C-alpha cells in the first residue's frame, strides 16, 4: 500500500515553480500517495504547529521552534543573497522609533518577522496580517511600516511607498551568510525511507523545472494571477538557486547562525532542540 503523505506548500511563485512537475505528475511519485494543499506561508506555519501536515514548506523561524518534531529536507529551500524582506514605510523618510507606531509583519512565525524582531526590538507595535495585505494597508495609511516579502520586492516603488531598510542586506552585512527564509520539513515520526523518498521526488520536480523553465508558468499564474510573467520569473530568479537544490554546508551554517541569533535575543528558548537537516538515504 502506498504511503499517504499530506504535503503543504505555499502559493508563492518559487514554490509553484519548484513543485509544478510534482503537482502535475510530470515526475514519478516513487510510490507515494501525495495529498497536496497550497496555502499562505503563515497558514502553513500555523497548521504545521497543529500537526496537520506530514511534510510542508515552512518559515525557518517556525522550523526552529519545531525542531524537536521535524527535520529539514535538503531540497526546496528559499535561501540566498539579496532575497531578504524589505522594511517599507507608508511615508518616505520615516523610521521605526515610537511604540505608538504600527509595523505590519506577515505572520508571527515567519522569518521576516524574526528579522524585524532581531533588528528593531520593541521599536513599534507589531501586528500580523497576511503578506498580501501589507502594501495595500500601507498605501491606505492604516499602518506606519510593513515587512514586505515575495513579489512586493519588485513593486513597492510603483505603490508610492518608502524603503526603510533591506533586512536581508543587513543580515548579510552582519553575518556574511546567505539569508535562510524557509524550507521543507518532514515530521520525524515518518520512516527515514519515506522521508528520503519525499526528498527525492521534490528534487526531481525542481530539476524538471530548471530544465524547462517555461513549463511551470501556467501553474505559477494560477496562484499569482495579479502578476505578469516577467515578475513571476524575477521571483524565481531571486529565490531558486543552487541552495534550493541542496542546502549543503553553507545552508546548514546559515541555519545554525540564525538559530543562535534568535536564541541570543530570547526568540528561541535556550536548550531547545537544534534544527537538523535530513541526511538519510535509501
């Protein structure tokens, strides 16, 4: 009997690019019975905490908090240089400095929110909303600042917003490491052979997309209908790279450093489980 796997991924173009061939069964599922669900990253984080998924894309902030229950897969991560979230302002030339100001973040357990807490601790009041609501709310002056992820990196100037800081650039300057945003985790209770099979199918799917970059576009369009194809592919160019194929030593080092920094400022409890990248095989 095929192993049933409930797989959760985000609607972001880098994920729909990576998982297109898996979703359309243009790669072999290697005997797995996959139930695939696409939702917002913070919803993925929340439902992963609730135990709803066997395997899921999640923020590395959430992955650190779930390290005792999950293991990170080598393939499928968003990690790199120049990929960080942007801290935007509703009014140009303003900076977080007043606890009465409001900063919108894309979810309590997102890596974007973690970076804001690392670099701007207790500077403003933080409210969490779905990432797609952040820039519209800033345009309507319903908040002072917002931590923007995904396609907004390419469109914020068109929206008349101000740039306070590229949080990823700051991370790079302080650490000399690529920024780890999110990755695929599997529940530790799954048999190692099953986890290895899931990892293999994900890598097969990504290799399919990299070999034929036009093939995933219809799937990407389906889940990001408001964006032109060139914006979608810019997103892929930014977030899909060699570390998406395999985190490798550099990716593991970046995850360790992020965990250490989060622990140092109290965002992760000292003595909690250490994030681990799966190294098993068939």
